[in-house]
C-alpha cells in the first residue's frame, strides 16, 4: 500500500524522494517541525489527534522565526493531518510529523546562508507509533551543552538546533544509558534530548524555567496542570544538577516519550529506582485524557 504525504498542497507518494539537491533546510538546518501523536480510544476505530491546535499554533510561531510564511492556517493544518491519517489507513496510535523548510533562492538572491529571499516548502508525513507511556529512562549527563537561546531561539522548534541532542544521545547511549541530560552553559539542568525534565520534592513539582532555554512542550504544560489540580505547588525556576539526586521523583515529558519515569542519573538511583506516586498518577491521567471517548 502506498504511504501518502502532504507536500505543498498535493498528496504524493511518501516512498518517493521529494527533496531538491539544493534544499536550504537540508544544507543549513533552516527548517522547523512538530511532532504530534494521535491515539485510538478504547472501543473505537477512529484515531484522534492529541492537542493538534496546541502543536500547530506554535509551529506557526517557529516559522516566523525563520521567515517562513505558511499559507495554511492552523485549522487547515489540522484538517490536513486528519486526512493524512485516513489516507494512510492508520488503525492504531500514530505520529504526525509536519516540517516547513527553506528550499531554493528566489530570483536575484545571492548565494549564501540567509533567510530572506528563499522559498519554503511544507510537508506532513505520518507513521505508526505505539505508546511508550511509563517506560523508564536511565539518563547520562552529556558533555554537549544545550544550545543557548542567544544562539538559536529556544522556543522555536528549529531542525538545526537538534544536532546538539544527537551528539548528546550518541555519547550517553554509548555509555549504556537510555537518554541524555543536557545542561545549560552555566551547568544548570536544561532538558533531555527531546523532552523536558520535572522533579518532585515533597509536595512541590519543579521544572526548569523557560529562561533556561527549554522548549515549552505541550506535554510538560499538561503535567504541570495536573500537578496544580492535584494540590501540588508548581515551581518554575533554574534547577541545579545536585537537586536531581536529592529529589523524590524525576520524570521526562514530551510528545515522543509521553511521560517517562527517570530511575537513575549517571548510574545513581533516584530514591529506590522505581516510578513514584506522582509519576504513576500523571501516567494514569494522561492515559485517561488521550484515550477519552469524545
């Protein structure tokens, strides 16, 4: 069966190449993307996109950072994603990857690295992705540091910025860990390779603040909302590395990992090395929210 992709207003065969050799987004990392999950509710065959608007709206903002003007509005993007699921005949959980990338120079634009005077292209693809909710993670501390906001806007999901994550994961998995923890230039906690990190101490849930260069992820926001609703004090501030080792719980949040309990950092167990009560609570509520029949 042919897998379909959406490319600049057309439905194309996703198994065929559609990338020009001079694509600027490939050569210079001048592209933005999102990752969006879709879930099948229990007893239903219809696949529902989880928080599509909350993903596509910031994608528009990311595009503005790279001078990409999407003609497709948020509602149209949601409709395209829904049709993509149908065309690809997904009958279970899946993942949608929209990418807006710089392509070729407009006439009269001189050669070089630039944002102005460059065309752009929009593509959406999808593929099956089973849930990993609650899957534990062992983190290593990467020598690679998080790209600071002063270099690449941290609130924009820019492809080129993820080279540091790839280097960090390669380093830490080679040392036997599941994922990498990246620190800021000042040595404070930033985030994991593609997810945010939260810690619980007593009745407080603490997250690195946005001024630490972290991405304001949809799942992170959901977990912090659950924490507030359950009576936890939510604190967003700079987090020192030493705080992780004395925390009651650590967890990762992100579209890909969903919610993942961190059982150890650099081989040092967090508490007893098992998922804590808060992590189990938010996993249960996340499951209820994503699988709810609406």
